[in-house]
C-alpha cells in the first residue's frame, strides 16, 4: 500500500509539473502599432494630439521615422523578445487599446498602441 501511495503521488507531481511547464511555455503574442520620433518633445506633442482625438494611424503616417509609419505604424503580430527590451516590456504589460509612452529606446521615442494580446 505504501508503494501504491508513492506511485500515485509521483503521478500527481508529474501532472503538476507538466501543468506549470505548459503554462510558462505558453507563447504570448501581441499586435501593436507605434509612432517613432527622434525627440521626446515631439512624442509628447503627438501624445497630446492623440488625447485630443487625433487618429493614431494618420499621425504615424505623417510623423513616424519608422518604415511601419507608411502602414499607420502597424507592426503586425510578434512574440516576447522580438522587439527591444523597453518596447517589449510595454507591449506585454500595458492595457490593450491605450496609447503608451513616450517610451525611449535606442531608436528614439515611441508612442505605442497595443491592439491585441493573447
């Protein structure tokens, strides 16, 4: 009976470990758009325009220095670690559909709009 108990506990422990591993390995994905500018003051100015109702995609097309600006700032879908760390941190923690920033990276200052996350 002790042997059966040990086997049952071992199986239960394996199930718990597998559940933990599956949860931590779950690949998060996000879609986001951004506006990249060189100066923090410009990012703040654009943020104010957004707060006053400006269209994110239109501002990206007009002001972003990133090639994605031509697509309204859309970056498509990506997973953790595919973007620079400062950008990644915001995309995988900020509320969806709320503009974040300015976020400083080696490329400049970003206004980030997370459009979905799984």
